[in-house]
C-alpha cells in the first residue's frame, strides 16, 4: 500500500527545472506524494523527482541532464505496470506526448508515447480500422508494445508488438533516433516486446487492420451455473476461428454472490458471431447479456475495468491445458479471497513464429488471478491463494511481459537466449544505466 512519507533521495535535482520545459515535482513540493504514485496504487513508488515532458525534445533534454549527473530516468506514462523499482530515479511522465496521425490508405498510425488505447481506437474507428486493443482503454499503447502485448484481436493478428513498424526514441546519451528493422535491426527486435530498458520511446508507428464489422460483449450468469458455463467455454474455444476471442471469468466481489461471465469479440458480422456463439444461448438464462454489434472504439466497455487509479494484486500464468483436472482445480473452492479468476483463450496468430523477444506464444490459455489488497491480512490471503493455484495448475513457466507482477523479473517472461541478447544490448547502448524500466534487463 502507499506511504504518505516522501522517499529519501540521494540528489535533490534542484536545477532540474532549468533543464526541461515540462513541469517538475521534487520531494517536499505540494502534490509530490500523489504525482509520484503509479496507476496501480498497490505499488509504493519512490522517486527522486517527477518530470512531465512536453514533447520529445523535452525528453531528450531530461535524459541528457541525467546522463551528465549520473542520475537515472524511469519512464512511465501512467504506471499500469509499475514495480516500485524507481528509488533515486527521476520518474518521466510521457502522457502529454499524445498526438495521433492516421494514414487510412496505408493503414498506418503514428502515435505519441502517451497515447492511450481508447484514444487510438477512437481515431482508427473513424476509418473502419483498428489497432490491437486489450481490455482496458486507459493503458499506454507504447507500454503495451514494449511488453509484447496481448489483445482482443491477438488470435487474428499476433502480438501487439508485431504490428509495430518504427519507433522514435531517445538513447541513453539524449540523442533522438528513428528505429526501424532496416536502420537498427537489433534494437528494433528488442523494442517489440523486450521492455523499455534500452531507450526512451517517444513515438511508435503501427500497422492498422481492417475492422468494418465487430461484435462483442459480456454474458453474465449467477455462480450456480459455473460448471455449465465452463463446459460451454471449453467447447467454444476448442475450435474457435481466429477472428473469435473468448475470455472466461469466475468472479466474487466483496459482499456479493459468485458470478461467472464469458466476454467475447468477433471480427466479423453479427449473424456469423451469433451462430458461432449459439451454445451460450442454450445455457440457463443469464443475469445480463451485453453482446451487440459495436465499433472498435467501444471495446473497452466489454469488461468494464476501472479507468481511475486503484490498488490491485495480480498473478498470471500461461496454461498448457484446460482439461478436466484444471477445471476441477479451479472449481475446488470459492473464488474469494480473489476477486476474479480469468481464463483467456490464446492460440491462432499468437502461436505463429514472431521475431520478437518472447517469440511464439504456443500455450493455449492464460490464467489471470486478481485480488484487492483490502488490508494486510486480505493482501496476504490473496497472495497465498494466487501461489496455491499457480502451483496446482499446468503452467509453462513463462508469462507475457505486460502481465508480470511487481515482484517478478523480465527473465520470468523471456527465455535465456532473449535475455542474453537484451543484456548485451544494455551493455552496448546504456552501460552506465541512465535508463531504467519497470523490469530492468540487468
């Protein structure tokens, strides 16, 4: 949980305000103890200073300042993936780098590092196009790309990072660069899923995809129907086309009865989608059914995730199976003290070769275990239940970068060969450690 006390720092950075044009907060300033915090309020984030850059030139000025003084910059648009590994670092906020340029004919978007998924989706939807959004409309697209990125449409198009075609960056010496597969193939590889430890990304060019028709929504049932819904979900995902994505959620909010939901999206027309999902209509009557034809700008409404900062404890694993034994394990006890156990169907294009640090995502499902830290005892119980389930389930031992928990490392997501390449790049591009990501390479 957060602390009200300002963290101690090794350098006051009193001259920082003269080095950059953006707003600067230092320990002791009004609002510092709020602005230093990440989006996930379960993470207490120390900082030597916080800078809100106004543009890419301002980012470069900050990095040069840090390099000259032996300081460290930790970039963070908002802090969904925060880990608290920012002690003595200058936290760089890039939220004001929010420009979006769409080339509809070329199906390309160039976005600033602060652009959120919902804003990009709204811009793309005007042209019948889509990027690769996840469940939340308020996450930074650039942050997702740097972590590889899972999406509603990943089964159709692969990792979010696979759609990245160029990056504007500032290197550890404060020099702007334009990075493509041709200009710097090794750095380009690393930026498509290897984290943000090598450079500061100020803009990304992304390939967009056609989405003339989209169907999606949530079907919610009372918990007494959980087994029937789970069985229907397994049947649905056993032979689903790549254009169809379905997530299963077992939920139990504090003070409420258990519920079970299936969230879906389909890249195609409503009639075909309803035919593919006909088995859900044969289940007991749901509490709610929000499925409908929608634009890609509305995808963030499906799961209804919070859009304001909040505290949460998560743990994710990649499952090698969703068989009877897995179902029995998941249903052996109540969801509580967790709030949700979510199963995400993977496969499709995600399982195909990818020239990225993570490579092909061959596991068929991911399980996301989420709880609320409602006091120390509850937080401990949530962590224990997450560890218990993770140990009992058939997992591959790796996980997506964007789903790493604060206590985990980049090596928990990427293989040793990828980590060796990233470490070599770090030594070559930033040997003094001017830049530090949520999950550092070293």
